[in-house]
C-alpha cells in the first residue's frame, strides 16, 4: 500500500479498500460504544446500591 501511495495518486481499488476499512473500523467502534452504554445502563444499577438518603 505504501508503494501505491508513494507513486502519486492511488488507484481506485486502493481508495475503495481504504474507504471500506475505515467504514468497518468506525462501525465496530460505534457498536462497542453502544454495547458499553447498554452495560452501564443495565448492569451498573443492579451491581451497586442506590442510596436514598446520602449521609453528609
């Protein structure tokens, strides 16, 4: 890939491959963030007690 980029403008297959890879990485990161949010939303309240009257 570095040879293709060093020789000037990369060809269309290289551009498509890079675009698809970036899309996959962003999609994976979004899925991981959504899963982490759901875990915090559903698991955290059950694992930790919620105090109704916090002591000062």
